[in-house]
């Protein structure tokens, strides 16, 4: 079993949402159908990045890191090519 840390981007204002889950497909469906209150008012989202971890603690730690200044900087550099092709 894998645990996923993922990054979603709002299609309109380009804001990002970071989360983690053990079932990425199900979680994306929950985001799309507004079952999650945390981003219910920030639709629509697009999956732009994810990482798979073997342990849940690693996925949680990665999610927490992505929410820090250093983590946001890492994502900006990591997704630089993605942003050029938008």
C-alpha cells in the first residue's frame, strides 16, 4: 500500500492545495464532487503533482513540508516546466 502527497491547483486563480491520502483516485473524486469542505469553495482543481510513499508518516511529513516556505519554493522549482507549458 502506498500513501500519496498531492498538489492540486485551482484552474481560475492558480492557488494550490496540498494534501495526503492512501487512495489518490478516491480523494480526487471527493475533491471533484465537493465532498471535502476544506476546498468546497475553491473549485475546479487540477492535479499537478504527487509523490508516493510507503509509510503514512512520510506522506504526512512531506505534506507538512510542502506547506512551509521551503516546501513552496521546492514546488515552484519542481513545477517550473509545468508552469511554462500552461
